[in-house]
């Protein structure tokens, strides 16, 4: 281990805190976990603002039992509420509302909190969950939107009033940057969805009931922006969760709650409304 880099802020190398906590878990009797979001997962992944997962908490409570001073749950009781950690989502057990969906380097990715699923077949059952930090370690735990700029094959992630640009898994120099750097107004504090439309190679950024059109080649927002979604995209709801353009397929997909809308690019008509679970996740 002498030639490894260790520290407490390891954007490069290993977190002394996370590795020590993992080994302490073994000393307490915990074995490796199959939950990729758990501290006791066998593969090291750096996580900002780390919290013990519910799987870790359940494991240690099974070994040492729950403290008698902890109450049974919310509401009045003999003690404080039990500690609950983040739970790794399971695709077909929950109706997951995704934070972002995008095609990146030919694969379709689904993002939820710090987890993601991936597939080379957009309608096949995706692999996962995987930790987003395994691929893009500098991102916050939750993103708002993501798309790939096909001109230079860069993945662009949005979270809050900032955005990150990646070449493969490497964060480009100078990022994250503020949304205003893209030409969005200062009152836009987060975006809902973004995608690059194969029909005209423009990037569309959605926030609330409006959208902006961005020219990737000129690196500037087009003068006609913003416009109301309802004025240009008939039948597409406001406050979207994600938008996915599948290359030259001729269709664009809008995700909202547990449903999606399939739009024919040529006519701009919605040709199908379906459930995400059954049509995209193989459930």
C-alpha cells in the first residue's frame, strides 16, 4: 500500500476514512455486502458526504441487536427514532422516478440519486444498480439532468445551479461551472431535463414550463430562447424528469413520473404513452 495515495479529500487515490470504516466493519463481524451502496461492498468507491446505508445498519443490528433505548418508530415513544440509512433502490420493486436518462457512448443510462443502471439495448433489462461515482467520481450524489453532446462525445451533468462536463470518465478542466455560463438566466437555479436532438444537432434544456435551445458548435444559446414547452412540443408536460433522444431512431422520449411519451421527430406528434417499468426496465 506504500505506493497508493491516501487522504481525507481524495479526488485522486483512497479515502483513509472510508477504508478504515470498511475494515472496522470487518472487525465488528460484518462480511462483504452485495449492496453496491453499502460501506461493506467489496469494491472501493469514493462517496462524498458518506452515510451508512440501511444494509450496513441492518447488518450490525443483526449482530448486536437494536439498542433498547431506541423507540419503535415515528411518533411518541420511549426514545429517539431509529437511525435509517439510504436504501439502494430495486427497479422492479419500486416505481422509480429517474433523475436523468441519457444515451452515452452508445449505452442507455438511468440515474437515480447516487445509483445508475445501464444497457446497450434501450428496451432490454438494464444492469445495476451501480454507483455513479464508479464512472464519474466528482459528481454530487444527486443529479437533475444529463445528456451527451455527440459532436465531441462529452457527457454533461446538471445539479443545482451548476453543470459538469466529462470526457469519458475525466472531468474537464474548470468544471463545474454555473448555469449562467451556458447562457441560462440567473433565476434558473436548476434544470429538469436536457437532450441533444439528432434532427438538428441542437441541445434542448428544460426548466419548469420553458426550454432553451443551445448551439453546441458555437457554444452559445440561440437568440429565440427561451420558449414555452406547450408552444412547441404539443402534449409534452411541464416539469419533466428526463428526455432521451436515441440517435437516428426518429423518436424522442419524454419521461414524467412513472410514464413516458414517445414523440415522432418528423411530425412532432406523440405516438405512444407507456409505463417506464414495463417498456424500459424489463419488469
